[in-house]
C-alpha cells in the first residue's frame, strides 16, 4: 500500500492527478495553478502532498464514523431491552470520542503543515507568492475548510442525537411512571449513571 502511494507521486503527471484527487474547494487561486510548472525542482512538494492525502483519508474516516452514529441512533429507537440500549448508547459515546480524537489529530497535522510551509518559504524558489508557496497554501487552506465543515456537521449531528435521546428518555419515563418529566428531571436521569448510561441504568 505504501509503495503504491509513493509511486503515485513520482512524476509531474502524478502530482497533477494527486492535486485533483484532493478535491479541495480552495477557490480560483487553487484552480488556476499550472501544475506543469512542477517539473521544476520538487521543493518537498511530494512529501507535502502525500501528507495532505493522508489528512484527507482521516477526514473520510470521520465521515464513516458519522454514518455509524446515524445508524446507531436510528437503531436505538427500536430497542426496548435495557441491556441492548446500554450497549447501543455505549457505542454512540465511543464513536463521538473517536471523532473528537481524530479531529484533534488532524488539527495537529494541519498545524504541522503550516509550520512546514513557513519553513519552505525560506528556500529559494519557494518564497511567498511563488507557485510552490501558493500550492502549499491552497492545499492547507482547503483541508482546513473541509475540516471545519466536517466538524460543523458533527456538532449538528451530536446536538440532534442528544435531543432525540432526551425525548426517548422522557417517553420511557412516562411509560414507566405515567408522569410527564420536565427537562430538569430528564437531565438528572441521563447524568445519574457513572458510565454515561444514566437513562438505561435508571429504567433497568
């Protein structure tokens, strides 16, 4: 796998393809870059674009986790057994933690790419405004924009999950007690468990 990825960056034609595969929306400046000029000295662009591709793969992994979250949330609406609900909720919480950890790691990698770009500007042929500098900047900014959009989607999904979970706890409380709980009581039920499974612990 690593050999295949390495070979994909060994020529100017492959570099052009890799840039296109990144599918970044970095604006006209990025679109107007003439990749044939990269036939000039590499200026570490090979390793930079390789790192950018790895970041993109991590973002795709987060998208897959968001899909898992949505599926687990839909499944929770059909479960009635307390143990099954606890297992489902544990899986949801685990996916949320995974997304946060991956996002933090991606942010660190983007910061490292920024530092590498700053270092690159000191080299001959890579000064600010050159093709190499604009390429690096466009790629990094495009990735940062994608991460921001991805995390906005995550936050919206997370808020929806919590809203629907509160509604589920409220319905189950009413089924068991015949009383309609207020928001404060629902919050208390959810937070009552030490492992984050408060609602399931209460009803079991």
